[in-house]
């Protein structure tokens, strides 16, 4: 999908209730994944430092890897 494109309809059509991991840096897209039953991970960046929501925030790919391997 193009950068900046709305992902809601696509995620609902292809991934609803999948329980798959969804890695994002845009809070709105992380929430979209959460709303269709995915497990969102938000990669921390300057533009999302004040994020409050259901996604797990990770600062690095190492943290993402450890989270997924732990199966949380």
C-alpha cells in the first residue's frame, strides 16, 4: 500500500481477527490494526512520543524481536 494511504478497509478485508503482529510507526495505523484484531507494535519515533493507546511501543527492532519471540 502507498505510504499515507488509508489502511482500514484493506486490513479489515485481509486480516480481520487474524491475531497477526502489525508493526507501524503511525499511531492511527496501529489503531487500525488493533481494531481488526491484529497485535500492533508501534515503533517509537519523534512524531509519536506522546502515544497513548493499545499498541505496544518498541524503541528498536531488537525490542520488537524479543516481544514477538516471547509471544506476548
